[in-house]
C-alpha cells in the first residue's frame, strides 16, 4: 500500500478514535478502531524514516490528533476513577476547624447507613 494512503488512513482512524472517545457509548467500537489503527501502524513501521520526510504536514496533523486522543482518554479514565471513588469510598478525610485531618466514615453512595 502507498505511504500517503496509509498516513491518510491513520489520520482517519485517529479522527474516528476521537469521536469514539467523545461519545464513549460503545467500548467495542473504540476497541475495533484501536485495533485497526494498530494494523496501520504495523504497515507504516516497514517504511524507512527518509520515506516520511515528504509528508511532514500530515505527520504533524497525526501527532496533534494522537495527543488530543491521549488527553481525552486520560480525562475519561480520571472521570471514571472519580465516579468509582464517589460511589464506593469507605472513608473521607476532612479538615476540622483546627486544620487537622479527621476521617469521616462511609461517604460513598452505597456505603451509607439507612
């Protein structure tokens, strides 16, 4: 396959990945896009570094999209972590009026006493 077509294909997969990261409604679709992206990267790895020198513009776009996707993925993971902490947290550390740390028990939604 032609190098330009592979680079364009990678760029398109990165844009698809970005859409999936923003929607995050079906993780299987995201996994599929990531696997397809890996296949393209394997094909690209067979080219020499010199082959890419003519396509600096698209490589910059690919780099920008990759960084945006990484940031989105990290933000999604952080959100999920915060949700799990809020739901399942067993104790919370709070500051009292004297500036000392005090623990309060059972603050998570599922850990509340009824």
